[in-house]
C-alpha cells in the first residue's frame, strides 16, 4: 500500500474539500468519492487511494476543517472502523 505524503497528500486533502464545497452545507462525501475524483485512470485503480484518502481526512480533522462521521455523528477518526463519511466541521 502506498504511503502518500507531501504534495500528493495535500492534493487528496484539496480533493476532499473541493467535493465538500460542491455539496450543500452539512452534506457529506464518501472517501470513495474523493479516491475516484483523484484517480487518473478509468479502471478500479482508485481503490488503492482509499486508505490515503482516509489519512488525508484525518489530517483535515486535526486541522479543524472536517469531521469524520458514522451514522450521522462525528466520531474520533482514530477509532472509526468500517464505512465513514466526511463533512465540513461544524
């Protein structure tokens, strides 16, 4: 699994924020939405970006930009297991 840092990690962070900017206030995005948007191919290679997108979301949580949610409630990103959603911090 690739460890995406630096410019590539910042690009994933920007992708998450741009997707949220295109949604209604309070709306969420799935990490797979960001992975697909950031992936440059037309196959299932976007799946390799899923964990890097989750890490980018955790960095955005630490910066106060977004929240990671499960079941509509904000959760501790370090404890979240399974499907998550990402929304702008309230």
